[in-house]
């Protein structure tokens, strides 16, 4: 299954969704679209995503600041609109798909 954390108002996210849909169709994989602004991640989901990305919370926050790692995790939980997007998850790995070409690398590893 491919999962995309998606914001339909974001052009990069829409482009990533199109790539993920095409790949899923070609390889007969399920595609889960998570509109994270409507369904925000909880703490456990955020931790899993960070592990799969191999990223600190600071790498997921769109507006970097001098806050601690824990403060940035809390911001992501309270203000999901600040999360980098789009994020694609496949198997046990994930990637922030900026640029969208990173999706291909994730899906073909």
C-alpha cells in the first residue's frame, strides 16, 4: 500500500498524488490518501512517520525556528498545516516529496 499525506490545496501535493495514483494503478497497489488537515496525525502516528522518514520533527515543520525538537513535534500535532508536504509512505519508508521526483526513488527501492 502507498500512503500519501495530502493537502489538496497544494500544487506539489496534487502532483505527487497523480504520480502515486499512476504507480498504484500500474502495480495494482492500494492507495490511501490522508488529508492530514481534516484528519490530523496523533502523537504515535507522527512518531512512526518520523521514524519512516528518518527525520527529526524540525525537518517536518514548514517554518523552521529555534524551538526544541519536542516543541516542534507539539506544533505539528496542534497545527498540522505547518507540516511539510506531500509525504509519501511505501512499505516501511517515507519521503517528503519535494521535489516530486523523490517519489520514484522511494517506490523503486
